[in-house]
C-alpha cells in the first residue's frame, strides 16, 4: 500500500474535522439508555442514526436486525475476497445518567470545553464507535479500502448483551472474519496509547445461610441458636488468608505465571501507586503478596464479596437473631481458569465451612473465562505499528481487570482473536456523571484505526497471511 494513499485518507479525516464533531454531537443527543424501558424508542432511534451514517460513509450493505430486545446494526463492505476481513464491534447504548444533579451540563446536551466533549456516551462507547465509522469513510471516499470490514454494533451492552451471543451463534457464516477490533477500552494514561491484550473473566454466586424459622429475640434465644450472620461472616473470613490469597483448594491450579517480559513491561509503565491509592479514597492499598498493584488487577484472579445483608439495618435498635444472612460473591478469573470449575471449587469449600447448625443454599451464576492474545500475534503487532505511525511513540502493552464477554464469544464461536484498541482515558467518567472524551484522542483514534486497516492490508499482502472468504 503506497504511503500516499494513507496520507490522502488522513487528510480527508482532518478536512472533515468540524463535520465529524457536529455529527458526533447529533449521535450523543439521542438518549439511548438501554436499561430504561422508557427509552426503548430512543435506543431504536440511535440504531437508525448509526445505520444511516454507515450508509452515508459508503458501506453498501447495512441493515438493522431486530432482536427480542434492542436492535443490532450490521454493515458489510467487501472490497476483495482475498484481502483480510475485520469484524468491528461496538455498542451504541449508554448508561443511565443518575444522579442527574451531579452533571455540570445536561448529559444529552453535548458540550465542548477546552477540546473535551462532555456527554453521556461520549467515551463509552458512541465516540469510539463513531471513530470506526469515519475511519472507514475516509478510505471509502478517497481510495480502495485495504481490508474487508464487517460492522457489528449492539444496543444492549450496558445491560449484559442479552441477545448478542444468540445472534452471533446463528450468524456465524455472515460474521466470519480474520480478527475482531473493539474500541471500547481506555488508553493507559494521557499521552500513553495502549494495546490491551488480556482481560479477566468472571464467575459469580450467591450464598444464603438460613437459621431459625423467623427472627428471634436475642435475649430469649441468644447463645442457644446459631446466628446466621455470624456463620456467614465466618465463611467469608475463611475465603482468604492473611496475605490476601484465596484459600479455596485448587483456585490457582490453572493460573499461568507472569513472564519476565510482561513484568518488565508493566514495571516500565508510568504508574503512580500513591496517585492510584488516592483515586480510590482508601487509607492503604491491599492485595495478594508478591505482586505489584498492576499485576494484581490485570493478571491475578480474585474472589470478592460484592454485598452482604442480614437482620435489622434500620434506625435504632432491634435485638434479634436474624432468620437468614446472604452474600453475593464474584471471582475475577485469568486466562485458562475454567469458570465452572472455579464455581465448583468455591461451592465445595463454602459447603465444607458451613456448620450443621444452619442450612446453606448456594445459587450459581453465569461465568465467562478470561482471554489473552499473544504479544507477537500479527493483529497485536499491526495495532502497535498503527499507534507508532500516528502517535510517534511505542504503544503500552496492558491488560484489563474487567471483562468483555463478547471477546470470549468471538474466540469460542468465531475462532478469531480480538484487538482491543481504545482511545478513552481512564478518568473520563464512563458510567458516572460528567462523562467526557478528549477530542484530541477522538481525532488520533480515527487516524490510528484508518492506519490499522492499511497495515493489516500490507501485512497480508507482503506475508501472504491467511484470510477467510466472506
């Protein structure tokens, strides 16, 4: 691919700078809150806007796919069956805006201050979805797109992608690709663009400890009947040792050790532990002994209590032995840990800790494994090259402590790797009041994505890489 072509593409993006800002503002004005039924029509309106914008970009095959919930927008542009095919995923739904009184400007009245765009969905994920659209448009309007693109944009990500996996399962042939690209992750920090190559998985369960048939008077029955709240507290306390390690037998059996290269990469990142601590408001940091903070949140599994409740919690005093006590628990898992195996192990351990003086019920939730893409994979290296070309610096290699379930689906159902190439900043308040997106990163993000298409086309052309026939 001649360098002149990418120069023309980047010039197109820069020349349409003001148009793209205005259009992004239009997109952000639509209150596509998927969690609230009162906004069902707004979510559909956002899907329609996005479909029309893909068509205007030059994508010839675009349609809105209805689901039992919110619609999926699918688009496809096949320039040459012999070129690599990229599946672009994103979501156009947004989080609720509560608490509204903490917004400096109305969440659906986008406002630009100091080249920062404030609006719900600006960074998560409408702004980043729109980067993908305009990057494709710049190629389609100026030359020959060096890859085939398939777009998969959903409207239910913020409510758990309820219908997405079924859609992917039933449209595997249509969605076949060589790799997926998602822009729904942050850079490491301001001025530090990043390629995310690993995500943790998730497994969840609820514990229910039941004692007497109802709340009992603590003066009459205290000391003679086991208190479910006490039992639950003892069970919870037994799940970790004094060094922060999970005590469940077998919990770490399938956990891979960190390579020296990864540890060096993490250590070289501009990470300030004290600044991180202050951002949490915690008096001190805590975690599994033998690992740094970044290693703990990116590459080590965890078991956390998400909520506990029992007995009387109202104002004043009510001296009772509660009838029951409950807790919600979740585990963040690293690649190669099997969620069902972990749930079995945690279930058995809790059962073993529970005394016969109470009854125990454990409700198992769903689980998703963690994922990792090798650093030397062609898709990862192409993203690294694209960042270097636009930002004139090397990309940071990072993992994320959270989960993106669709990455697992792409891996297990479509058998393709995913490049996580996002351009939000970690402190841009996604899911919180005053969400915002630095427009410098919006511009550079679109340029990086456009450059990625060029590099993927070049990589395939020069190396004779494998591809699918769409």
